C-alpha cells in the first residue's frame, strides 16, 4: 500500500490525535482510581479508629 505524502501526513495527524485522546482517558481513569482509593482508605482508617476506641473503652 503506497501512500501519497498527503495521506501519510493525514494518517500521522490522526494517529497523534488518537494517542492524545488515549492519554487523556488514561489520566482520567488514573485520577478516578486514585480518588476512590483515597476515599476507601479514609473510610477504613475511620472505621479502624472507631473500633480501637470501642475496644479501649470496653477494656476499662
């Protein structure tokens, strides 16, 4: 398949645009994952702190 210089240029531009879009989506997914991880971590720490306080008051 022989491409003209213009076709190559168009193909390369499309590939660049596709790569840029893929990176945007990847960054958005990474951010969503990180935000969810932090939320779950905070919930776990709060739950563990409450359990610790409950255990300390029960042992007194």
